[in-house]
C-alpha cells in the first residue's frame, strides 16, 4: 500500500489525489449576485447537506490552486449573502461544465451556458429553470480555511425554499430516485451518472439490531466464495432461521437435488451451498441464503 505524507505534496498533487479518492461528490450549481446586480453561475463539487433542522447545505468556492485567486462566487456572497443551489442532473451536465469556465467579472454564465434564469421568490439570485430541484438559500456564515492555494471557504447556506419539478416526483409527491438521473463529480474530467441500471438498495441497519459479522459461524465467515458485502448482508439480520424452517427449505426441489448430488462429498457440498447462498444474497434474498448456509 502506498503511504503518502500530504505535507510533501504540492497543491496540484494534493488536489489530484484527493479529488479522485473522495468521490463521487454531488454538484452545487450556485447562482449568486454582487452588489451591482451582476449575476454569476458556477458549479462546485465540494458540497453536501449537513443539517435538516435547520436545513443547511455547505459548499466551498476554494481558492484557485493555479494562482491562489478567489472566485467570483465567493466575492459575490460577501457582498450579497444569498444564493440559489441548483441540483444537477444528466440532461444539463455539459452546460454545467461550460459554466465553470473562468469568464471575466460581470459575465453572466446563464447566458454563456444557455440556461434559463427563473426569478427566485425570497432571494435575489435567480434559479436555473432546467434544474430538477432548486434551493433558495440565505448564507449564515463563510468560514475561511486558509489563505494558500487550494484553501477552502465554507459557505454555510440555510435553505429557505425548495422548488421541485413535478416530473421527478412519485405518486406521493416524494422525489423518485429513479427519475432524478443525478450526476456527480469524480477527479479530473470524470463524472458519474446515476441511472436505473446502477441504483441499488441497502437495508438500513438502524431499522433493526443486526447480529453482526462476528456472530456468523466461522466456516461461513471464512468462505472463499462469499464477499465482504455478502457477510454484511448476513450480519444485518436480527435472528437466524429456526431448525424447522431450515429443514423445510432443504426439502425444496432445487436444494434437495443439490444435496442428493453431493452425498458423501462434504467439500463439494459446502462449495455448492455457498454458491447458491451467494446467488440468493446477490438477489437480496437474505433469509433464504441463511437457510441454505445452515443446512447440515
């Protein structure tokens, strides 16, 4: 394993390592305005939600690594502490990237990148009409992390209004993850796109008290077939199947055929049972996988 002392790296080297390692990152597409009324629109991937009560986002218009200058977004927020944060999806990502060009002071990136300005209800900066979710925010604080190249400036923005395009809502007026098509920032020129093909669910442990991986029998825990993810699934159950449930499952045609085919060959039987359990786990059928693994 490569071990790096960060104090030995230049800001450019640091940025390359950290931006590629700490990813994917959601994108804050921030609209701001200076005291003279000039509008700026710029994306930032040092961004996330940090509180729901009060509802607070934080993003960081860092000092430029190249020449240690500050960005117009930061300068605008010091003059007019309001912004809109517009969530980025795949349909707009190329235009968002274009808006990151370092145009001169006073140039409106809405126009340069071809976005539509939508008047906000509570704050001065406009919203991006093409964004599926738009947040009107008041800046509560700006925390400067340093004065060197690449130093961050944490913009603490309290969300006052949220606008959601009905096209991404489900029947209960909640945001449907299958409709959002979020994109996120990686390192360099790389982005990622969230589609129905790469979305998956993980059962939240907070809903139950899982037994833990340490409670899984050693022979299963040390399996050469089951992965760490599989063990995590197995450790997230509250209770194991009963002997009666296991016996009943063993009589199912597929499992009975497997057991009959491996009579007298315990090593092959264990491999086949673990392969079957992995198939079930990969399909989210955790209880059935436990039944297979606990067959004697």
